[in-house]
C-alpha cells in the first residue's frame, strides 16, 4: 500500500478497535514493513492520536484515551451529543438503529477523554425515557459495545445468560454478529460449550467480558446472520397443523397467503384445500385467513376454529354498531 494518507486512515481504523495490535500483524494487514508501521504510528501521534506502544519480543500498539480529543473534526459538545444519542438508540433498540451505530459508539468511547465520558454518563443517568406498552426490554449500551468490540477483534467472549424460563448459565462463545430488530438486539455466536451455533437475546446477557483468546471466524451454516436468526426463531416457535378449505380457485388463494403456510390444492374449478404447518399466532392466522376475501372453512386445529368464530362475532357486532337508527 503506497498511498500514505489512505494507509494512515486504514491504520487508524484498525487501532480504533479496542485491542492491542502487534506490529507484525499491522504490517501484514497493510502489506508494508514493520519499519513503515513505526513511521506511520509516529505520524498519527504528531496528529494528536494517543497511540500507546508496549515493549517486548513482539511489541504492540493500541489507541488510548488522551488528555484531549484527537482531531476527529468534532468539538466537545458534538462528541457528547453523538455519544448520548448512540447510547440512547442502542440501549432501547429503537427501530432503524443498525449495528454500525454500536460500532461507532465503541470507537467513540475508546478515545473520549475522561471528562467527556463523565459528562456522557451523567447525562445518561439523569435521563428517563418514556416507554410505551410493547417496547423492547432495555439493553445496557456497555453490553452492546463490549460484544461489538469482541466481534470486531475476533476475540472469544464469556458472559452469563438467563434463559426464557429464568435458568442461569455461563457461556463462552465466538461472537459472530449483532442483529438489530425493531424490538430487540440478538447476538449470533458459536457456543463453544454446546459445540453449535446459537442466538442470544442481548437483554438477557450479563457481565460480558473478552477472554483475550483470538479465533478464526467460522462460516455460518446458512446465509447471513439476519437469515440465521430468522430461521432460528422460526424453529423455536411452536407450529400447528392447519387444514382449511376455500370457496375460491387455488391460484386466487395462493396469491393472498404466504407460501410457508402450505400449498393450495384445487378441489374443483372454484374451490381448493390447504394443509400445512403454521408458526404464527392463531389470532394473527385467523386475521390472515379473513383477508383472503372469500368464503372458507377451518377444519384444524380446533383452537383456530374458535379464534375465527370469535373474530367473526366481533366483526359482526362492529358492523352492527355502525347502522343508522332507521336501518333494520
């Protein structure tokens, strides 16, 4: 890499990961000599970046918090505002917050001077968010940044985990990715104790800490982290056998229902039957069937028959309430 400005930016990006980098590893990553790395470290120091060096046979470098903000083109007020905003968004899993926000928070807090870190913590502690019913469980921003740092640094992670039934276990994992949904944060990781891939709700993770042991990232069994999480959640959701007949052509019904529910088999020119398995809640499934916009009969399961009947009764009563006094 002969472009010095580009190389310096790449070197700074590596150093912003909260870990110590051996000089030989930095040289290998940037495809330059160890001597060039030493010169580039000196250039970063001249620019105000507090790079600390450790002595020894191998030697290493890491970016530390200095007495002043390094030249990130941010003043103190801007840095505090960004840190507080990222903490608030990450801590409450607001829809639209991406993993990149957590990585940015980890990098920013890595170089914030102590006086600014204190201001961020003080403002965060004094702020109480207004949560409405159905909001996700709160996640400690520090938990997210520790996990994100371990992912970036390919470092094994230990933490306590509370299962859905309240059982507490100790886990050691190779963290792969954080996945943000509209309501929660999840960690996709390889569980060394179970010798298999697992997904963890981050709001149930307690006291995570990196072990210092590096690992080579494994390949996920299927797709990317988001796809893996989706399939894992589908497997965990109990499924029910569904059997429904429709007074409409199979093509009409298939176009209005998800393929995962089953295949609509024709039973006549204007009728069909669908048998399959569903992982959706029965309340939601009853509504989906009603939206097909044709007559239908639910044969199985019995609980779905009850939900459809209750939904039909509510809709009938709601329609009756809108009639004018003169109508019969």
